[in-house]
C-alpha cells in the first residue's frame, strides 16, 4: 500500500477547501438572489422537505437520548395530559370528534392531526418535542419550562390518543362535556355607560 506524500495531501486538502468555499459562495448567492420563494402559500420542494424532516428527526433523537421517562401508566396522569392537550394542542393538532382549526390547517408545514396519524416516537422523544417545540413549524415550546410533570402528562395522553374515539376523548379531556365548536360573544359598545 502506497502512503500519500505531503504534497499530495496538501493538494487534496486545497481541492476540498476550494470546493467547500464554492458551495458556500453558491448558496450565499442563491439566497441573496431571492429566487427561492419563502411564501407561506406553498410548501417546500420535495427534496428540501425530505432534508428538513431527516434533520429534525435526527435532532430530536440526539437531544432526547439522555432523557429517562417515568412510568406513564397512571390514569390520573393521562387525564391531566388530556386536559392540557385540549386547552393547548387540540386547536392545531385536532382531537377525536374535533377537526384541526382551519387557520392551523393552512400552516406550512401543517401540523399533523395527532388523533388520526401520529408518527412513532419514543416517550423521551415526545417529551423533548412537547417541551422544546420544533423551530420553523409553529410548534411552540411548553409555556412553563420548569413543569416537566405537565409535559410528561401530555406524553402519557399522546400514547393513549390514537385509540380514543370522540366519546372517550370527551370523557378524558372534558369530563364528558361536549367539545366546544364556537363561542358566541355579545359585543357592546365601549364606554356606552358613560354620560356625555
């Protein structure tokens, strides 16, 4: 086996650096040109979407690797998670018997309907997603950063969600009350009580 000389290695390193620099310059010029549409009225190219999804899934796996989940079998924990889901998540992700809000449904990428099609995630990965959110998707981080107990409750509920029908969801999340569709608000003119 022949060992490459120092001159040969320097030449290879120079070619790699020049190629990398050209790729960076090309990417900068493409971004500077404004040719790529960032309009929210249409999604990414298929290849862009595949790369972003690949990166997101691997990022979640990496960052969630050290998280140790507690037991998530408690019915009380699942019920608490269902209430949190109803108040903070169902508007964007839908729920059994309640569709995704039309505004959330028009987001790009659109939030998945977790009642019908939830990806396979490990418990620790779901925890990381719910707690930290996902950049550039509209998925916000959990509002109370110090409340891991609330996040675990949502994870416990998410594991149960795919098996629920509308009635079982109402029982868990709302204590059997109907899922709210519209709320009528009476309007009144401001300052109508003041005399002139």
